[in-house]
């Protein structure tokens, strides 16, 4: 298997290089150059595999420059004996009713779905680094985070060979739980710094550092190369393909479907990474009916999938599903490339228009390809809250606001199409990670005393309160958070982020930053 850019300038790139580079040199995204296809015989064989074995089986088709031993090392660390998931199955499936099942992707160390990929990406990178001729190069992962990605990357990369990681988060832009998760981070190769600004400031600061040629040369003299753990990296998509197969096989094994029956997936969507992995699973032979793409009120993607017109020129809204508050869904580029018949010129032109005007229109045939497989809609804040309350009331099952967007859009799908195909809804975060909106949603609207009580408690008391009142268990990593020692207390102005990076990687610094 080799990889090429969606914008056409490079091809024949190995999996290792695609993972280390993250983004193609022409600004495009790396996509597989050959087709992967599991036939019905292969599917029958894969159906009996445990998660780790299934992951290795799928990885072998895409990471062809890795030896079997190297792949075994990667999957064992992530999902096998070194696993940090809270049970033997990192992605268990729960059945809500006769047609709807939930794929729980929040059993990892940071209680959100990004763990499934970020527990294995560092191993991919370590192996890839060892294959490089320039042995002396070390990788520094640099990330700005609005909450979930940063913590999942920190947990994934802590103590990785030859890789250090630095995360910047907006001092006032993350929840108390998310902040605590980051500033208590352990590991000898990690650093976490608060930025006195909002997420955009932190993100812009990181982008400037990546684009600063002189600074990158200075780091290079010290043996460092900057890289990213962002979801445009193919090394993050590949592990996500696995859990769609895994969920399908779980339905077969529980005799809800027979092998070969089509299944729908509903995926809460932001950067379009998770649902793109479902599409790659479909391309590789997984029997899929519809891919149902669920957006929150930042509904650029759902509008696009219906009309073929992508228009990011609209107000950015802060919602209770913040991981989906996004106007530019980067991974859509890969879908457009495929659906336009791998037309790299058209893809490059559309992405240029997006950069210049904030909008673009795809051709009629591209749109027809998209709508034959994808269905999409979005949820308002009230609808999201109602879905949390509704699922709790009907099934005594607690969902987070991102998952709730998916459930609400699934209801709209069924009403609109009448399609009762067995469906898997992807649960992307633990309800305890977004405990305040979850607790408020299920609290009786007619009970003002309870609402006042919720408003008065801090996030940690709220964890216990939510757990006591629902009987659901707080994930271990969140339950112990309050008592963990704070290990990172640096805070810097946006203008000083570069110095922070230099200080971390080369040990040299101007003045000491303030501590909080
Ligand atoms: C990142 C994230 C999403 C969005 O996933 P994409 O791959 O960006 O579409 C949804 N829910 C949660 C909880 C997330 O952390």
C-alpha cells in the first residue's frame, strides 16, 4: 500500500512517511493509493476475532511497510496486554432496542472516542521513526486543544520513544474537568501550558510556529522535527476503521443480523474524521446501508451533504457539544476526492475556493455519489437536551451531548425515511465528561430545587451527584481527578508560545513565565 495526496502533487508515499508527515507537502491529505477489499469469506473469518486481532488484521492491509512483529507491538500496546481501556473490549456495543445499538467509544483513559486512535498513533510513529534513515531525528508533537484532543494525545504519547509532546490550552476556554485532566498529566516527555487567550489564539499560535521556517531550522539543529496529532493524519483514521467492523461483527455474533445484512451507522460529526473512517470501512467491504451524519447547530456539513454547497460563511456557535463546534471540516476533502472520481485538480480547486471565499459547490455527479450513501441532519440545543432526557427516560441509558445529537438525528432519519434497518449509533464521549449539561437535561424541569442544587455544586461534586442519582459509574480516570497533584502550572501570553516551545525542546529560555 502506498499513499498519495488528494491534490495530486505526491504519490507512492509509504504508510510510515504519511504518518510522520501528517499532511502532504502540497497541502492535501494522504489517501490510500490501492483498494482494500475484504470479501465475504474474509468477513466470516474476521467475525470471530477479538479487538486486538481484528485491528492487526486490518492494519496489515494499510501499513504494508510494517512487519507483522511491528504491527503486533502497536496493537498490543493499545488494545492488548498494555491496554489502558477499562475492560477486555475497548469498544463494547450495547443494544437500546430492537433496531438501535450503541457503540461505546468512551472506555479509554480520557473517556472520549479519540483514545481509540491516539492510543495507537504514538506506536505507529515510533515504529515509523525507527525506519527512517536519519536516526537522530526526534519528533515533537505540538497541539492546541479545545479540550478532548489534547488530553487524548497526552495520554497516548506519554513516555513514547523518541517523541515529546506539548499541549497548549486556552486558560478560560475548557471545562474544569478538562483542565484538571491536562494539568495533572504525568509522563517525562510531556508539557502542558495554559495560554491566556481563547482557543483560536492558541490554535493560531501553534499554526505560526509550524509555519516559522527559521524557528523550525533552529529546532532541527537540536534534532527536533515538529509534527501533529490532528485528525487529518491518516494514522488517526486507520484505527477508527477497525471499530466499525467490530461493531458489525458484534451484531452478527449476538444474532441481531446475519452476515452480509446491511447496517446503518449514525455518527456525531465535527471534523468529519470519525464518519470518514466508516466510509473507508464501507469501501473495504463492510455491508453498510446508510451513513447518517449528525451535526449540531454549526450545521455546515449537514447542509453540504444535502445540497452540495459548502458554506462556512456563517456565525460560529458555542454549543453543549463543543467537540463538534467547527465550521471547516478538514477531512471532507478526502470524501470529495473520492466522490469526484479521484479528480485531484477539482479537489485542489475547491479547497482553494474554501480558503479564499469560505465556500464551494461540488458537481452534480459528485453530489449524487454522496447522497447515495450519506444522509444528514442537525440538532438544536433543545433537541440535544431532549434526546439526553428521552433516552434516559425510555432506556435508563445515559448519553453525552455529542451522542445525543446522533440519537436525535437518527430519530429524524427514521421519521423522514421509514427505514428500519438495524443501526449502530456511535457514542463518542462518556456522559460524565460533560456532566453539567447531562445533569441539567435529565433533571426534572418542574423541580426548581433540584436545578438550584445542580447550579450550586462544583464539577467534582457533580460527578458524584450524577452517579448517585443515575446509578451509572464514573469512569475511573475522572473519579480520581480531584485528588491528583497538579504537575503543570505554566501560563503564557500568546506572543510567548514560541519561547515556551523552545524552552521545552532545547532547555533554553528568556524569563520565567508566571504560574497560576
Ligand atoms: C472529536 C469529537 C467528535 C467529532 O469527531 P470528528 O472526527 O471530528 O467528526 C464528536 N464527539 C466527541 C466527543 C469528540 O471528542
